[in-house]
C-alpha cells in the first residue's frame, strides 16, 4: 500500500483511531508527543509542502495549548509570540467551556452538535488586552449574544454571583426583554471551585457596567 500523498488522502483513510494504552501513556509526555508528531508529519507529508506546513503548525499550536491546559497557572502574563497567543487562546477556550460543561453562565442554554460544535463561547471577564490573563478564572461560558452584551457593558456578573442590568437598557422597550429578564438572576458557576470566576474580575465587570 503506497503512502498517502496529501492530507485529504489521510483523512479518507482514517476517521477514528484507538491508541494502545502503553503508547497513550508514553504520549502523555509532551516531549515524546512532539517528537512523534514530527516523525509522522515528515513521513507522510514530506511530498506535500502545503499540507506539511499546515499540519505542522496546527500540531505545534495544539501541543502547546495542551501543555497550558495541564498548567493553567501559566496562562497569565504577557504574550511574547503570535503562536503563543493562539495556543493560550485555545487553552482558555477549552478550559472555560469544560469548566461550565458547555452551558451558558447566564441563560443556562447548552447544545453540542454531533461533530462537537458548541453553542457557547469563552468570554474574558477582564479583557485580555488589559489583564493579559487567560486563566479560566478570568472567563465565563456565554452564548454569542450575551458575550456581546457583556462586552458592551449592558449586563455584568457581580461578586454576589448575580447578573446585573445596565440602567441604560430601557425596560419599557419590548425588544429589550431578553436582557431585562437576566437582572438579578444567579450566575451559573462551575462545579469545580478551582474554576469559579475570580471575585476581583467580577467586580471589574460590575464597575464597568454602563450607568
């Protein structure tokens, strides 16, 4: 059987894979995983430079992101390289969504498609540009519309673990009902207390609510 000559051929040959337990254990070591990935990419994609570069870049980001997920304390502080930014962003998203079990922290909505796409997004409490903090305690899982509403300072989660509505939102306008109904509602919290939102980050959000 000849070697696949493109990424498409590999995707056609392999839809799922099961690793031997011993191999899985060995690949838990990040150095071993990086070496294995490098060997596989070089072996199967050496004749397709475009696929080779895309898969290599993807694996580098995925492996670095995996390291961050194992050590979330490293997700705070300045970003030195663009690749580090992508890896940290991916780790932040993964950790936050998993912490909230893919459920919106405001509406409680949850939906996962068969191909593992989610209704919610990972939203920073204190924006990354200001905090340089990608730790999951600086994040919430929110549906896109409520993510936008929070970043627009129309709603805010407070240290009291409740949602607060900006006085700028006119409650007499029927179209604003979806926001008004959140006022005073409890914030959905992760089951694991390690990932519950940081009190100072919640206070920051409440302080920046439109008045």
